[in-house]
């Protein structure tokens, strides 16, 4: 890819952000007063109140069980955390400055917590001035600034990736930020090359068998998808730009041994320049979801399969089945209303207790020779999201998929069942937390030296006691309940994605 193409992409990314205030007239800054009034009536809204501080040291009390002696490392989570900045409140759950929450398993039987604001330009500026200063994913108006570039608005609030000795905090509109896992200091922006500096880099990179990672980004103006392949040593191996007619919003993707699979729902830019980022996209429910199947060896070689419309945030894992089929699993949404409606309503407290669309676990097979996508939907599992798999099964017909589920409505905006699907036997096991708890993403963490065994680790918010709960389960005995349950003496805001970084002893 030549330098001029990258230069025009970067210029477009900046231009799309640098809108004059007159074009951002549809003010939808959040409603702090409405939220606080709703919180008094709906105490589960505590999960969306935001962090009380930009630097948190909680005290962790082990309530039951014990820390497995060979579980050593950092459990790190990211998510939007400062929902209120002074008198201002963000309008959407995905907007706020990101914080890393770190739980340290040092091998001494104890767990320590440290939470810290990720020191991006945006986050630092807003925390210092005590006002929301920049446009965001779902917040705009009131003369908010573009920040001058995509990274000027970057809250680094979606996920974390450990790669080639670096811990990176990821957004999807701009660059990763480099974090020191010991101190949680932010040392700056990560760029992979001069040409790709500042370009969108997605929040869900995929790790290949050789330790290299693949990632995507999407650019609005010009409309394009960007593909990245980065070696296990952290060097950029190749990039490619795929021009699009309109930019689809794409949060996650898959790789197989031979292909990159990008599912593009019909939620695309419609040429609208005003408003928050989300306002530039529109759901076209009568259009296809397009599945782009890209040859890993020739990134310009793209086959497209059209399927009935659906929305997706997250996939489990993809894999080749013979030469012309691809298997995968994912959380299928009828449409993106979780993001376009519910995630606004929870921020002003108006959410009415019912999800606006169904999201369900799906196992799928894509037949490239016939162009058919076959989906086995499992609505009996209830609403499901935050699917994770065992990285040791990457690119394989994986046996286990871990997810959060909600088998029936509870009235709270959140999930309360941890569910492990055994795809080999077609059975599942689960553990339900109490009705006062809202789960956050849980991870599959391999047990050292045991190829088929793993822990399940994750957090939940007990909104009744205003405590964040950290639990560890023996993965294959999930339904027995946690082998460790620990309680933080503070309530952390509900976040998005995490990772477990094993330390040297965890081999
Ligand atoms: Fe995600």
C-alpha cells in the first residue's frame, strides 16, 4: 500500500472528526439529574454511576475459598469509567474515559487491586478541567471539540491486549495506548509504522498460531476497512486497505488458517456529517449482512457472501472446515438497538427493564462454494453476550465457549448467568449469581501445565452492597460455584473487556 493512500486515509479520519460546531447542533449530552433521580428508584443503576476517583486502591477481602496457588498474574479489565465529569454526564455507555482495573495474584494467597485512568489526551484534559470537552461515540453538542484528530477524542476504553511484551489499551477509532502493567502508567500512543500512525485500530485483535496478531479498523472518510498483520515480535508485517461504498460499523472479526472473516452488518454510514459518531450510521433492516472472506495470503482477494440482516458485536472463534467451509460461533442480535437505544437509556436511567432486541447464541457454518450461511440459533439459552474461548483452541473447531447469559428478564440492565457451552457434546453448564449481582465479562484462563483445564475468572457488581465481586471457578466444574470469591470494598463501574497476563511463575 503506497504512502499516499495511507495519508489520504489519515487526513480523512481527522476531517471526519473536525466538524464545525454548527453541524453538531443536535445536543444529546447526558442528563445527570435524570440519572441521579432514577438511581434512587433503580439501585442497579449503580453500575453506570462511574468511578469515584481516577486512581483507586480497593481492599480485597477473600469471602470464601482460596486463591489457587498456581494462579499468578494480573487480571486486567478496561471500560468506560468517568461517566460524570463535573456537572456533565456522557450520553452513552461507550463514551467515557477508560480506566484499567488490575487485580494482582502474586502467589501469596492474597489479591490486590489498583484502578487508574488511562492517560490519553482526552482523558487527561477532561479529568483536569472537570468538564466534558470532546465529542464522543454517543455524546455531542454544546460546542464540544473534535480534539483535532481521532486520537484527540480517544478514551482508550474498550479492551486490553498483551502483545510482544507490551500491554495496550484499545479503542477502535484510533491508536492503542501503551500501559505499564506494574504501575498502570500510560507511556504514550502505539504506532505500528509511520504510514499507519493514528489510524483506527480495532478493539478485538485475533492471535494466530505463530503468535502474530491480525486486526481490522474502519475509516469513515474515505470509507474503508484497514487490515493489519503484526508479528509475534510486534513488527508490522503487512497492511491493506479495502475501500468500501459506505463504512459498516465492525466491532469484531475472525481469522482461520487461511482466511480473515469480516462480518459487515447493514449498519453503515449514510453520508451524514453532523452529530456524534453513532449518528453517522443508520440501520438498514432490509439490506444484507455482508460477510467478507479475505485470503490471508492475498489481502486484495475478497469473496463476499450475503446473508439476511443481523447485527453482531462478538464472535467466539473461527476455523476452516475443509477447503470451502468456515465454522464459527457468535452472539446474534436482530439489530443494533442494544447500542442505539438501550445503552443511551441506561445512562439517563430511563431504561424500562426490557431489552429492545433479542441476542442469542448461534453456531454457524459458512459454505463458500454455495454462498450459504447456516445458523443454529439457541434462544433457549436466553440473551447472551461477551463470548470468550480458550486461546489454546484458536483457529480450531473449539470445544468450549464461555459467555454471559440472562435466561429471563430481571429488570436490571445486565447479565446474571455464567454459561459454558461444550460444543463437542452439545451440552452446557452454568452458574447463576445472586439477583443483586450484574456480571461483567469472564475469561477462560489456562491452568499451567494442564492442556485441557482452565479457570474461569471474572467480576460482578453487587449493587445492593455496593461491592465489586471477583470470582474464580474451576472451569470444568463451573456449576459447583466459585473456588474463590473475593469482595472489593468499593463498587467499580461496569466495564467491557479484560485480559489475564500470566507472570513468570505461571508457565
Ligand atoms: Fe467488544
